[in-house]
C-alpha cells in the first residue's frame, strides 16, 4: 500500500502537541547519562527509552486508561505516531518490552527527571497556566 503523506504533514501547525513535542525532544539531553544506562547491551530489539517516555507523556495528556489501550491507539493514531517519531509502516511498540522498560524507569526515577525537565522547559517558555481544571482522581491514584 502506498501513502503520499508523512505523519508530520497531517498534524496541524497550530496543534498544541507541536510545542509539547519540541519540549519532549529537548528534555532527554538533560538526562542523557541516565538514559544511556537503559539501553540494552545485548543485540535484542528494544524500545528507545526516549520513545517510552514520550509514550508515557501521551498516556498522561490524553488520559489513556491502560497500556493496552495505548498500544491499540498507537496502531492507528497518526498524531501519536508523529509524537513518537514513528513512521506509518513501523510496527506498534511491543507491549511486554514497553512494560518491562517502564518498570525500570520507575525504579530509577528517570521518568520523574524527564517529566520535571519537560515542565521546567514549558515554564521557561511560559507555556504553563494556573487555570483550574478537573482530573479523574482514579487515574492519578492508579498512576501513583
């Protein structure tokens, strides 16, 4: 099957995730030494930790209720593929590798460092707001 567009061309220029992607692409440079420890030393295929962190960012921003739902959406959501730097032909992320690496991220605080850096960059660029909003407490409790 042929397609004549890239995920980049399908994301509107004004879409708010464009600014988030710029921040998420810059944030790993601040924690590159920690990220290097997560790369596999064997030749088995693995998910780049940066992609996993961006995936976690999507899960948080879009209130995706489960990893399984995220994988499903990743198969057909061009916006998600664009943010994760995946082309349209790439296979979706492997759920078992994703879950295993996510556990390693939680154990090492790298995810917290990444999210702190994204928020810090957003604050510097005055992209944050103190407006009130409502959050589903069940999701927050589940993420905790």
